[in-house]
C-alpha cells in the first residue's frame, strides 16, 4: 500500500526526507517533487564536501536536479533541501546560498513553484526564504521531535553498498568448486571444433551435467536465495554470469520476469548474442532499450530478491568472479534511480574490470546523468507519499 503522511511544516518535511530517499543525506542537494500538495518523491544530487563552491559547480548541480524534475510527469512544485556539514555559526544566513540561488533561479525559469527552500546544516536548519530566521538557525531538536509518521525504511538490500562477509570455509568451498568448473569449461572450449562460435554459447550446464536451461537456473536461484544454495550451485551461477550474454539474460529475467528470460534465451540459441542488426529478433532490440532504461517499470520485488542474491554471491566470489555480480548490482541500483549507489558498486572494480560490457554501460549512464525513463512514471509498487494537511503546502 502507499503510505500517506502529513507534513504541516518545514520541520515535518525535514524529518521525512531520509525515509523518502532511503538514507540520511550528507553533502547533498535533495529536491522533493510535488504534484499539487502531494509529493511525487525525492531525488538526491551529491555535492563536493562543504558548500563553499563556485557558481559553475552550483549551476551544474541545479541543472542536474531540475533536469530530473522536468522529466517527472505532473510535477509542478519543488522543495530543495541542501544538506551540508558546514555551520550557521553566529549568523542567520544559511550556508550554501550560492547553490540555493542557482536552484531557485533555474526553478523559476522552468516554471516550478518553490514551496520552500531549506538548509540542514551541522548546527541548525532553516529556510533561505525566511527573513526572520534567528542567528544560528533553528535547533535540530525541532526536527528530531517532529511528530510525523516515518516513511517505512527501504529494505537493507535496496540501500546497502557493502558486500557482506562470509566465513573462510564458505568462501573456500565456493572457490574450489569454481576453479574445478572453470577448468572443465576451458577444456570443453579447447576441444570445440568451432571455438569462435562455441565460446559464446556453450551450455555452461554441461560442466555440472545440469540439463535444465539457464532461465530455470536463474529463477531457481532467485527463489531459493544464496543461503539455500550449495557451493557448487553458487560456483555454477558465478561461472554462468561471467559470460556477458548470460549476465544480461539473468538481469532481464530478474528485473522483468521469467518470460523475458525464456524469450531471450530462445533467441540467443537461435541467433547468437552478436551486435544487433535489422534482421535480429525483436527481443534483442527490446532488451537493448531496457538496458538504458527505456521500457516498462521493472518488478521491484524481483529486484529486491536479485539484489539480495547478488550480494551474497559476490561475498562468496573470488576477485575475478566478482566483476559480473558487481556490475549487475550497479545496474539494479541504477534501475531504481540510485545512481550514487550504482557508482559505489562500480568503485569496487578496477579500470580493466570496468571494460566489462555491463559495467561500461552503467558507468556511461551515470556519467551522462541519465536515469531510466520509468523512474519518472508512476509505479504500481508500494511507495511513500507526503501530502500536505488540508491541501496546504507541505513545506
């Protein structure tokens, strides 16, 4: 169900922002988006540490935030909130005025109503639009004591950027199985009469005499979770995902449903995972669009299960086997509109590993400031909403 909470004042909205974005912001510009009196969510743009930035940096942050806001259907008003580790000190002027002014000017140019413009500093908070703001800002205790229902937090697997640790025995068991299966697969490739073609499509299942296809393997892993898998099953999954065509198949199946995985698997068996051409099956073109965020909403509950699975699998993987799971975690984060979280997973890869096709794609999308189109459309998934009491502005 959608969670409706009332925000009667600026302190109420500040108390709700961490729940809206899934974490407590630091050195960030958060823009809460409104359609009338109802919030349509919030977006976060990370800033350099401190708010003593030049106009160019401020304008770039404003353009990125308002560019996203312009793509959200129905959004007609905003509340920008600047989070900074700087302090008010003895004055009444909130820090970060250069950034606030850049956002206010651009919001006016785009025709957005600015309900308020807030600053949350290390020693206080206040509004850039409040001429009566006291010296030192308003007390953080006011926000801490705001009596508003909290937006339920996002599940940990949709927030964390930390790969969990596993005990050495679990890691060693998976690593041994992975090395055995890798050696067996290499031997099969060496024996192939047409290695160039076989190398992209050889049935990895042959290495463990597993006859069911990859869609079945991927769906089984998604349903059971890593905790119910044997070391050999985890190693087999890692070996499968190491091949880019297979990691794409798993990603599409986990995000959009098994039917798409089956359709893509059938097409790849028939045509091969080659550069897309005009005569290729329609599913190849559809997947290419989905990978850059053009298509229907993914299934958030399946993304949650896939994220949990991949975090556990990555924890059990050697350095060379972690590349694909980390790239997939980055894409799943990006698919939820979490570019910063996606970047954190990519940061675990070195320059050579970033050449992995999926990692390279996600890195490019982040550099361009591109978010999936579905992030700007209403979803049937449960979500949080802030609505102003009695139809009044929420801030």
